[in-house]
C-alpha cells in the first residue's frame, strides 16, 4: 500500500507531549499520529452511523443506551 506524507502543525506543548509519549512507548511520532487519526476517524464514522440510525431506533422504542443493552444482553 502506498503511503503519503501529511504535514501537521503542533503547538509546542502538544509536540512535547507527543515526544514524551513516543519515548515512553518506544513508538515513533508517526505511528502515534497514525493511531490517533485512525481512532478519530472510527469515532466520527460511529457517530455518523448513530446519527443516521437514531430516528429508526427511536421509532422502535430505543431511546437510551440502556434500552439497547437490555435487549441485547
């Protein structure tokens, strides 16, 4: 798979935090940033899917997370 380079600007505090995390975990800055972007994309996809499904769930009486957990547990 071909990869690309993306330039990201970080404020000094965030850059220090990233460097400290990289040193503590033994991972590269790039690996940590890729992981953070992957996680953020996954959360945003989940939120969008939830937003689209919500009207159908509400129509079936699912108004809270507890309603869903009750029926799937």
